[in-house]
C-alpha cells in the first residue's frame, strides 16, 4: 500500500473549493519550498512523507514509494457530460515577509508561514585524562578514548655467506639462498690492419670498415703581436706583401684608448692605476702604489709626512714615524716624545717651540751659534702672526687666501705696531746692532758695512724662493726666512702702482731709525720721511743687505715688513 500524505503548506493551509461551501483545514510545519523540480532532493525511505512546494510550476510534490509525486490527482474516468459551467478562476502564490500568500481569483485563500528558527546546538568537549582523552557531549555520559599499547619490536633479517651465494634468514620464514651467477663467456675483440688508404677494422659479426687517411691541409698563416702599449694592440699576420695588420683597442676613454689592466678613465682622462686600483682624483692621490686621501686639500709625501684626519692637518714624520700630536712631539733625538707642556690643547716641547699665551699660537725657536764664533742668540724661526687691531694684514683676494697666507708667511706690520705690539713677553724686535751681529756670524761683512756675503743663503728657506742661477739656499741654522707676498710699488705719473709678488724678497724691520748722519734719504719733497733700518734678502743674491725704508712712502701710505723676534738677554729683563 502506498504511503501518501495530504498536501500541507507552511504552518497552516486553508483550502476553499470554488462553488463549494465546505472548508478543509490541515496544519503542518514540515513543508520545503524550491524553485524548480530539479532542485528537489533525492526521495529516500527516510524522507517518505516529505512535502515540497515547487514555485515555477505552482505545485506541491510528496515523497512516496514511487518517488516524488505531484499532489494533483490522476485523471478519473470519463463522466457524463454535464451542462456547461461558468469559467473557473486560477490561483497564484505571492511571497510575503514571513512566508507565502495563496490568491485565488484575487482573493486570499491561505497563507504559508515560515517555520520558527531552531535553537543553537550544544558542542562536545574533550579533556586529557590519565589513559587517553575523555569526550563529553550534552545529554550523554562521558566516553574515554584510551591510548593504544606500544607495538611489539620488529625482528630483523640476517644474512650469511654460503658456498654458492648468500643465505638470508627472516623471522617466521625459511632461509633463502641467493646463488652466485655463472661466469660469462669471453667476448671477441676486433682487429685492425693497415691498407693502402688507411686502416681496416674488422669485428666479429660485422663487415670490415676502412678508416681512410685524411688529406693534408694547407699551411696556416701565423700572427704576432707587433705592439701592446697604452691600450692599443697591433696584430700582424703573414709576411712580406701578404702581411695584414689589425689594430685592437682594449678600452676607450672618450677618444683615447687605454689598457684597463694598467689604467682607468676618469672625467675623460686616462690615469695609471694605483697598485691595480682606481681612485677619485679629485680628493685622492697615489704614492708608491697606495691610495691616500688629500690632506689640507692637497697631496703630500707620505714618506715624510702624515695626516691627522680629524684635524685635516699635515705633520712631519719624526724619524720616519707617525705620532699623536695631541700627546707627543718630535724630540731633539728625532724620536716621538710624550710631553706635559701644552699651548692651549696642543702639546709642545718648550726647548723647541714658543707658546704665545696671547692667542695660543706656537712658533719654532732656534738658537744660532755658528761653530768658531762667539755669537749665540735665540730667535723665533718663523714670521710673527699675531693679529693686531690695526697696522697689520695678510695678502689675499679672499678670506681663505688671507688665512692661508697668514699661516704660511705670517703677517705684514707697519713699523709702529712692529716695535710695540708684536713680540711676546720676553722677546723684542731686534735693533740694527742685533741684526748686524747675526749677519756677521753667519756671513761676512763687506768694507762698507751694508752687505754680508753668504748670509742670505744661510738664512733663506730651502724652498719657496724664485730660482736664480748660481743660488742655492741652504737654511744652515734653521732661521727659515720666507719670501711671502709683498707689495712692489712704483710711481707712474704721480700714481702709485703696486703688485703683490711672492718668491722675490723678504724685508724684516729693525727697531733702529736711520739718521741723516748715516746718509739715509729721509726728506722727500718737503715730507719728513722717517726711515727705519731694515734687513733685505733677495732671491738673486747670496748676501743679505742692510737697508732702510720709510715708515711711510712717497704718497704718505704706510710701509710694511715682516717681524722676527729675538729673545731678551738676562741683563735686559
């Protein structure tokens, strides 16, 4: 007998037959709604009795023993013809917020309500217990999943050598012998013999094969490297009239070839490598195959000098050694010595240097005592560089040039400032007698007392002077007289023309005035020109000269000179 359930819709379905006053009400909450028949699930024994509404056909299907069956009844047997009835009306279904409304001839005849939302299910929990995992689910007693026991240890097989092979024995199995293979037959070798045009090779089972002699090739043309210089390689092939020349360039720097194994290209110029390395020629240089950074923005001789990078300052090596200028000096024995005296923060040796406490500048000092002479005086061996409020300057078109020239050559002073304000305590501007004593000790005075032969070369620095034939400056006593920038002025049509030149001369002030009795020209066109004795060194002369110049010049402008200081004598203090 087939199981069939009456069609039920939603929570409540109301049917009203057209023209019939009877009303049937059936309640059910288990109705599924799908779009088309293909969306119906499989009809199984567990789902028999399930109802589903298919919206595109507006039909209700039931799951029966025969599968999904439309709830529309099968056609009955033909009845008797009745009288023609009125046209019937069709029914439709309309979706609403909580289900569907059934409309027949425009009137609502029933509502399909959605089922209520089910409550959330409860999950199971698990916890580790002594012998496994205990699982607890709502409404059920806890269940323990026990740990499995360790499996028994496996047994290995053994092997041993027997007379005819290897015997393998595994637990619970009979021994098996892997027998040695039989010795194979010897192979047959091939043979060769020389024939007219080559070698004939014969192998068993194959026809003989002849390897023919090759034909003699034509002689090749030899090539030689004719030259390999500055990145250009010239190759010549052949001889005589048939010679061919090929020129190869290893690399190009602009239009210039070069050899990357020996040279490198920088800013369009070819430069030799430094110990197989290239470098930045703007701030580095090469010396003895080692690359050095510039110091004081220039190159230097690493064999004689070293650079303190934190200061960017050059120092002379001491006996070929570098040292820390912050704590050491170069001693008289030519070895670095640690010192306690400091000029500001700079250590120095008071026996070799003077610290000017006014501005913490250091000056070299030297005691000049020529052998066989009674002369012995201590001089500052550098031009003074003490900055005064007025009356002194350093030549330069820019502030940097002026600073550099001050550091190298010292300052130029007018006579009044030179006399009173330049030399530090314990030192003074030398008078003419002190200058003459020095010049006579290092040279020889002539009969007139204005020239001292060889005193110039003995006092002038070895470098920095313009070259002149027959002149070799020796700086014999370390006086180190420099030829800095000095104004060379002249009168041209009552106009003063001056040019600053270096390398020509050095003019040092004395504190002594030149008088009329000594033939000094002190009166220029009714101007009372006060002349002071000076010491003049000239690049073209071996001698030093006593001379004079006015405190002011012909135009009334101040004259200038360099200042050297001599140490006060004990009886002068």
